[in-house]
């Protein structure tokens, strides 16, 4: 059950068998065997099929390469950290976080018991995000339909998140990842009316899982990463300041801070400062 989500090679094989679109993907072995002169749609990303250990590539999730020379250099570097058989090359889908959609669900043997569909409107970094910074619940039946096909075929049980990105070139939703774990913005779901931790506990106890429906337009914000991301996008002219301020209104769940448990929110600030200092010292980039 788990292998279909854990190994991206199998995830895409499963998607292909069900007719679920996904970005064009090659293995590093294919590229090396055919030679670097094969036709490839740059920019590409290099990413591991599985994450067995922590290293710069698995920490970054993926590396973008913009031409053949960069591909040679980065692929050589990646092969020193990850077995070449586990390296994938994938076309980059244009667009930022606003095109990334997620289906979060609690399942039993492939049957969805509770679900939330969300748009990962802003992420850090903006174009190629390692983490979401602003997420909002939406209604998107096609995301739910494609996700349910995958989950039913996997006969998956437990909590899971399925990620898609809408490709503006053909308007298709394309599968990016299947994450068989709790996702970073899970607290949004409780605020929207789908309390996944409680529902998962009931399922584990053999109790019935009550029906629940997510409220639309509920937002989740991690201010410490969303604010600098938004400032950059405003400076680049890609996000009107008025739209950013408007996005902060309405029902919202905080990522870290809670009035009844303020310590995580207070501790995050010095941790964030330490992380920024470490990154500036290592490569001069934030």
C-alpha cells in the first residue's frame, strides 16, 4: 500500500495506468544511456524518487536546471548523494503556488472518510516552493476525482495528501506527489471543520467516523515565511499589495501561534533568525 506513495517512480506508474496526468519524467539512467543531447524541455528539475537519508538534495526537495551544462554538473553532484537509479528528471510546470492544489484525506482501504481540498496560494520560495506559507480551502471537484481514483487503486488507509499543479499550457491537473503523512498545513482543516487528528483517532479505535464537510474560504498562514515571500512578490510586481492585505481577512488558522499554547510561536522567532543567519553564512542567500 505504502510503496505507491513512497516511491515516485511507482506513483507515476500508477497514475499512468489510471489515466491521471503527470509531468513528463525521465530517470537519470535513461538520460545517461541516451546521452545529454536528447531532446529535453528545459527548465527541468532533478529530484529523488525516494528519500532514504537527509542530504542537500532531499532537503531542497528538488533542484532546477536550466540548460545542458547545468544538467551535467547538477546530475553529477546529485549522483554522489543519491543512487543514480533513484534520480528523476521532470519537466517544470509553469506557475507559482496559486496553481498548486492539494487533496487531503482520511481513508480506509481506499474509501475516503473525510477530505479537504485546498489551494497552496503562496509558498516559499514562490516559484519552486519547499513549503506552503498561505493555504486556503476551495471547491475543486476534479482534484477530488483524480485523487480518489489513486487512493482507491492503492487501497490506502490513514492520512494522506495528494498534490497537483494545473498546467497553464494545456489546462490539465498534473500529479506532483503523494504524501502518506500529515502535511504542514493540517491545522487549517480543523479550523475549516474537518478535525483530521480526532477522526484518525476514531478510526484507529475502531469507532465510526462522523461525516464532516470543509468550510470554503478558510485560510492558513505561516506569517514568518509568508510575509517575506509576499514582500518579494510585491517588489517584483507579481502580487499587488492590496491583494496581499485582502488575503489576510476572513476565517484563518495560524500555523504556529495559539493563544492557549503560545510557546511554539514565541520560540519560532529566534529559530527563524538563527536559520537565516546560517543560510547567509553558507551561501549568501535567504
